[in-house]
């Protein structure tokens, strides 16, 4: 049996070091299995609290917990977070020099380290030293799906981890992953030689993540949507995933031209450049990272507020792990997936060229089903991971705005007829050109401008035709002959529509609002103004963020390692002015309270004095009857609740177009911020 330090319970340790009074679901059971020397396989979504599951046993067991992690960045992030909580942790990896490695080894042998982070390849060179010179109490294998050839991120160096039980027969192994289907789970257990492992599968529901799919968007429409999302999140972090290196660099350059603080990241860059981009993102020096899937594993940044997929991912596992990097602190984050036919064509080609053609095609098919779905998207994701759910989440595009349908029979007949009249030798783009009556050189050379269907759909925008064709593909009226240069083929069911034997309902298209560049920039300015100084509490929040940044720079940590955004919001809400009150804030452990508490309390007291919000301790003081909100607004703004006139509207629009800010418009019209913004929206000056 593994020796345990009997002084504290897991809950005591959670409160002391992490500042929480209760565990998330399944965490305590996982911790107890490790304390009893049992092997385990833990499946938890990204941001679900996996690290706690091995960190608390590490603090309770008499020895060192060895954490095997695939990336140096992940090791550094977690070690920084542990040290910020007063926990002794170190790394052995290629970023260390020999002097540093010798010091770490000595600290391990002296029992001064509780958690040692190490890469799988480095573990093999250190395994004899660990076996004979160090008191190892637990092995934790993070990103365990990397060991499975069926997983979505197979790494050959993980395969050698199967020797752990051979070298350490009495030491428990905990394998952790955010995504794994049945085949991958079984493969992990077999390859690690886990002994009668306990299987823990946590809920994969991340209700704070909104889910949105945009179908058939052009590059221009994608850019506009992305800029709108960035505008909604001033001074907040986001990740944009692209399928190729070329797209990654091109999108990064376009965003840079729009004055977005952005960095590009892909495997074709040097390790030095990639590390610098990642460091800048983690430290908050850049707002957005545009990256291939090479970026993200091991990113423990808790305050990512949006994740965008510029292209369709290759599998639901990849997609869910990537969107899981948003909102790890529990606060809302939005996710948007762009989807079009070219993505499918490219991904099918990748699947054909892979060593697991059938499996990868099936995974892609399930991803396509998610993107094309007309039912709650969260329900589809949860069902995929075996969490049967028939509820509506209320936080996906389908639930928020259920699709409305219209009789699209004639539109479908036009499109199918156009395809048939070419002898089914055209793809998506050529079909749309025929319908729109676009006499391109290639089209004319084939004689397609002479078809009866040439120009029959010129009243429908090209983008809408793209969407309708995707719907037809989804409903089975057409299919893509991937082996015939991606030509479209009309199915038997499609022919029933052509011959008038079957009617079709199409979903109405939700168009992204196009905002003029000048107006968008003014809107961004107004949005930032609202975000930064809408009231006194926001001023306090920004000051707390600035203090957090100062402390982070002093220790060379990422901001969120000091205190998460969630904790900052609680500080704004509670405004503690004593160490005892500060310690009661969830997420603040004993070490952080002692180390940073005085600085934050001093700032809050100063803020309260400045804005005269100090709570009166004199309970006997007579309470004045408060005036109503409406009366208060009338005192502050002379025209509050007065009806808007046509002249007011014309003047408001003109001044806003000239560049007047919302704050300036408040002074001119003597109305509050909400009234100004509401009127601007009504006049379609703001979204």
C-alpha cells in the first residue's frame, strides 16, 4: 500500500491550496482511487478539472508524483500555477541546462519536490534514476490518447510508456484525456498495461460554451464575422484554427491589417518563433492566435473568450478538444465553426491518404453530421461521447434561433436541372455560375452558356446558392463524386424532385450583418468604451487586472496564474477589505492569500475611498427612502424617457457617422448610455 500523509483530507488540501470548498463531479472519487493505489483512466473535457485529480494525491502521498506531459509549454504553465499556490513542482525537459537538471534531481532525491513534470522521451532516459533513487508515489499520464493509434493525435513516443508497470509494479498509474472513443479507451488501457483500472467518465457538458455553425461563407464573409466577434471581446483572448499553414498566415495578415493584435502559429515555423508566439499569447501581449491544430495541446490559459474554426475539423474529438480551450475559468465563451464543401473535399483527401482510411472517413462523416444538423448541437456532441441527452441547451445557434423553412421546390429543381443538363460534369462553383448566368471563360468553352438553365437563378445571390446546394447535399438530393474531380451527381431521390413527384423545404438563410469598415471601427470604439468604463465596478475590475498583470510580470507568470478572471469578478462583487474576507473568495488558497492578499485589499480600499462606496458599519444610521431608477435617470439626464423625434434621429445618425462617441452623444442628447445605444441599433448604426 502507498504511504499517505494522514494529516489532511483531500477536501482540506483543496481548500488550503486551491481555495475551493467542494469538488467538481467525480474529482474526489478519482483522488481516492489514487490514494488507494488503484490504476485509473480518467476522461474529462478540457477545462473540467483533470489536474486536480493527480495534484491533490501528490500532496497527500509520501513521495513524488511524476507527471508525463507531451509539451514543454504545458509543463511550464502547470508548474507556474502550482508554485503560485505554494506547491513545490519542477520539470525535467530540454529547456533546462545541465546545472538546472542536476539541481532538480537533487531536490527530488531530498524529497523537496511533490510533482515532477517530464516528457515521455525524457522519462525513458531517467527511468533507472527514478526507479532506484527517487520515492515515486504516482504516475500521471496527461493527454493519454496520444498513446493510441486510433486516437486523433497519436504520438509514437507515448508507446514506450507501457514499461512503467514493468519497472514500477506497485506504483499506481493514472491516465487522463479529454477525448477518447470506445476503441481509443481500450487501446490506452492495453498499451499502458493498466491493472484492473477504474474508469471515470465525467460529463462532457460545457454549458458556458456557446455553439454556432456558419455554413457556406466566403472568405470575405468569414473575415467580417471574425472581426465582429473580436469587436465583442475587446482586450480578451481568442484562438482561430485554420486547416492549412497558408490560410493561417493569410488570415493573420488580414487581421493585422485591421489593427488586430494577432500572431500566427503553425508547424512550418521555427521552434523559436512558435514558442515566442505562444508565450506572447499566454502573457496577454497579443489578443488573438491564428493557428493550425499544431497549437493548443497543453494550453492552460483560462481566460480564452472565443474559439473559431475557420475550416471544418477532421473529427468531433479534435473539435471538442479545441473549443474546450475556451472558457476554462467557467465564464462564458463563444465558439464559431465555418463549414463549406471545399473543407469536406480536402479532409476526404487527407483521410484517403492516411493509414486509417475507413476510421478517418467515419470520423469525418460524424463531424459533417454535426455541422449540418438542424437539432440542438450540444445534444449531438454529448450523444457522441455516450452522454445520452434529449434536452435543448439554449446556448447554440439552433436553440437560440430554430431554423424556419420555406417551399424551395422550384429552387431545387433549377439547380438539379442545371446539373443534369451538363451530364453531371460540374462541381459546386460551375453549377452556381450556370444558375447565376455568369459567362466565365471556362463555362463558355464548354457551351454551358447555351443551356436552358443558364441564368435561371440570377435573382439568388451566389452565397445563398452555396448554402442551398449544401442543404441539398445534406438531404440526399445530390452527392459528390470525389473520384471524378468532385463533380455533382443527382440521386434517384433528387430526380423525383426534378420530375415534380416530390416537394422540398429549405431552411431560411441567416445572413451575417455587413458593417461598413468606418462604422465598424466607430462601433469598436464605442464597444470598448462600454467595456472599460460603463460604471465604477468596471473601473475596479480594470484596476484589479492591472495589478494582477504587475504581479504576473514580477514572477514571470501568465496573468491568469495569479488570479483567474472569475476570481477578479468575485473580488469586484464582494470587495473584501480584510484578509479574512479575501480568503473567503473561491479560488484563493492560503499561499495566494498570504502572498498577494494585502496588495489587492489595499487597491480595493483605495477604490472605495475614491468613489465613496465604503460600506457603513453603523447599522443604526437611518435609511433614506431610495428614489426610483426612472427618477434617478431623469435627474441625471434631462431628456431621459422623452420620445425621440425624426429630427433627433437624423441628427443622431449624422453625428455618429461623423465619429462622435457614445459618451459624447450622451452629453449632446442628454440621455443615458442605454438609450443612445438602443436608438443607434434601431437606426441600424449598431448591431
